[in-house]
RNA sequence: CGGGGCGUGGCUCAGCCUGGUAGAGCACCGCGUUCGGGACGCGGGGGUCGGAGGUUCAAAUCCUCUCGCCCCGACCA
């Protein structure tokens, strides 16, 4: 077995902090800063100090090994990318201000790479001519730059960040889907090896595009994403994506005894929000027909949802079949409804109406009257307006699972990985083709697969910490053992500590040796903060019994272990959940 | 991009309203005591108060501009 990494704390560049900097609001950011892993250089841009880099390298190593094992090949593409490629794919204009653009001395346009579909597509189209050279999966672990509107949360959401991105090229859909499943399985292995609690969920494709995708979410209460999971079957999806089945007719929110009456206009001065109208007219929110006007590339449309529901814009976008979708501004609302914002309703509207299933079952509904300060009551969908019905609302806790009908649970997660089946989106746009069996030119079918390296490390902390500090899962831990001599002025203690130090390193463990002349309390606090899985405390007290103290970071108490049994004990502790090859 | 807030020693912050010689805690250096959960005493070093301009006898403090950073919002009428 190769020797482990030995480090004395008196020699290590490890500035720990008692207090956390004022700008760190999430726990991983605070703990990474306090434990001397990272330091901020500018908004969303960080230095990685030795302790932080060791963790990042651990994530990278696992990702690299599993990607390679799955058949992907590592490459390295540039960080500064020429504008031409981005203009060719069309994204130079649509990516927006997240794309940091720069010019060289000749005034030529470049950008800092936020992702590498264009470059890899260009690379492959230059070299790959035949279906015989396919499939191909190329990955890199590399720095990206996205000029986020609001960088925050340390490594969780920086502007500059390290990402593993992989791109696969195929001659057929079936082959691309096979690779998608291969990557899905690979990602499962990667995050399992990282020792994280996570879930793979169906996801929206967003800016990258493509036909379907999954996100890999580390479960943590502080996560930025909400995920919907079935309480009894494996269905799980990002709430942006999660489907809701068509409800059985007659099971709507309205009481069945509401009599069908003719519509009637009522004055509702200044009552715009669902809450105001509901309270004013004494009608439950579920009987309001919330009408939202959207501007799309197919012109204005109206979206109808029950007053107690939230619209899901991704679903609306799909239903309308539009590329762009944005809530209409005051002017556009006026143009479509003839009324100021807050009084739109479906009755008499001359633009396409898209309605959520739940609206169909409303009787005695209330909606805007399309004139200022007025609503209409006794609205009956079907009688008073016609709309295209579908699943348009955001999923909620307790909604039925679209697969099995059991109640949905909402949990929070941190997106650490995302896989996409892209299809021919980029290859077609960039005229990137190969020759098939019949000698015909066809665009590559592509997939792309990303993992946020730094975010994975941050997510591990969000998921594994306590009031004292980080509790590293062993595979990501910067060290295996944290060796603490209680008093470095006691020669017996030092002698025993040095012996433990060299013997554990000799056996292949990475050992952090706190040889500082500090009080025990200071060393213990730092040890808890840094979160190395095993702490070994050496003191004259226990040495009298020929023993040292072993404490697992994640466990409560410590126990005495005879020095001659220490190696065996450490091996036993670290073997639990020890990753293959790690 | 809109709103709000903050820039004072390496870190966390007070001082600003009401202008008058720049402070505390932590960290750092020295000496001593202490030594298993962020010790104590004594002594010490370190800050053009983000930058520029203005008002004033006098500006960290008031005014203007500027830069940086942080928070909220920028989809639910």
C-alpha cells in the first residue's frame, strides 16, 4: 500500500476562523470559509486553499474514475472561446448577460466558456466523418464562468466554478438513449461513492435545450430547488417539471350544490389580488379563475388557473408551443383585455385561452371582467368561455402522483448533476454531420452530462454538518485521521503521537497532525470545524494505560483504544462505506 | 435592471444622528502563569476610516459623485 499524505498543522496553510465573514449566509459557505478551505477574491470568485483543494480533488477523482470506467474519454477544451462558434449555434445572442464577453487586442469577440457544446461539436465535426467512429463520449473537468445576476452561497453558486462536462455523439437515437442510461447509472455510482444522500429526478431542460433530462439532487433542507417525490413509487421530478394527472370530472373544488346562474358583473374597486377579491366577495380562492396574460412569440395568450393554485410556466410554454414566454406588461395586458392589470378574465377575451384542469370543474366561478374595478360572478367554464385544458399548475404537497396516484411529497435539494439528451439541436445548427451506412450526411445525435464539482463539495456540507462544523463523508474528507496531542510539551505524549503519525501514514492513511502548541480546547474546536472523520487524541492520561482516544466525528462519544490495536480500529471505522477503489 | 443596506487594523463590529487628537473583542509579536473543549495577566506592533471632490477654523462624522460588497425583488395581477 502506498504511503498516505502526512501534514503537520504547524506547516499547513490553514487559516481557520472563529467567526464567519459577514457575507456568508448559507452553512456550507460559512463552514468552508471558517475551516480555511476557501477565501473570496471577488463576488462569486474564490481562492481554493489547500484544505479546500483536497476536497475538490477527491470529488474530481471519483468523477474521473467513474467517467473513465463508463467509457468516456477525458479531453481539455479552452476556457476562452471565439464568438464565431457561439454565433453559429445562435447562442451568442440568446445566452444573455450571463455570457461574459471579452475582446482581444485586435477587437475580436470572445467569451469565457459557461458550457462547451459549441466547442466540442466543432471539435468532433472536424474529425469524425463516419458512423463507424461513433459513438463517442468526451468529458473534461474544467473551470467555467457564468456571470450570474446574483452570485451567492460560496461555491454553491459562484460565477467561476469547476464543472465536469461530458458530451456524447451518436449515429442513432437508440444509441444516444443507451448512453443516456449509461450516464444515469454512472452518476448514480458517482454520488453513491461520494457518500451523499441524493435523488435522481425528471427535470426541465432550460437553457441547454434538448428532449429530456434528469437532475441529480443532493437532499438538504437548505437546497434551492424543490423536488416532488412520490411517497410510494419511484417517481420524482423537479417541481418545475412535475406532472399532475387529469382529475376525475366532478371532483373539483366547488361544492356541487351551486346552482347555475347567469353571469353578473360586480364592482370590485381596487381589488386585484386573489386574496383581496376572495375576501371582498366572500368566495373561497379555489372558485376564482386567475387569469394571467402572457406575451409569446405566437402573440398574447391567457392562462387560467384556480385561484388557490400557482401557474407553472414551463408547462404553459409547452402547451402553447412557444419558444419565448413572459408575463405581459401593463401595455400588453391593456391591449389584450382593454383593462388595467388585475381585472383580466376569460369571458369575452379574444386571445387563445389555456386553462388548467381544475378550472374546468369550477362552478359559480369568479373572474375579472376585463374592465377596471369589476369582476364577474357565476362564471361557468364551458358555458361562458371555451379554453384548451391541460396540466398547467405547479405541483403541491399531497397532489396525486402522476404514475400511481399516491400523495406527492415536496423536498428540497441541491442540483449537483444534470444529464440531457440533446438530440441534434447543436449538431444541426452547426452543420455537424457524419456519413451513415448509406453514405448520407446526418447530424450527430448528442447528449450532454454535467456535474458541479465545487457544488458537490458544498452540498456535502449542507447535508453533513452540526453546530460545531463539517462532518465529511469519508470519500470526500481532506484527511482520514486528525491526530491531536493534548500537550506538545509533554515528551511522552509527543513521542507516542509521532509514532502514531508515522505508522498511520505508513499504512496509507492521510493524517493531519495538530502539532501546534495550543490548548486542547482550541485543537478540539478546530478538529470539529474541519470535520475529518476520525480524531485520535493522545495524552499522558491515557498513555498510562497504553491507550489513545479515538473519536468519530459523526458519533457522540470517544473510546479508548490500546495503541497496538489503533491501526486495526482505524481501518474498521474507515472501512464502513469505503468506496470501491477509494 | 429596480429597491434597501454596508464599506472604520487580518476578522467581527462600535463611533457617524449632534463635526473637535480613531476605539473594543478576536487574531498577531514578547514575557510570565496556565494546560482535555476557542485560558489569564502585563507589555507591544498594526488603520491615508473604500476612492475623488466639496462645505468648514476643523470631516470617519455633513453634501455630491464614484467604486466595491451585501440583502430583497425582478413570475402569480
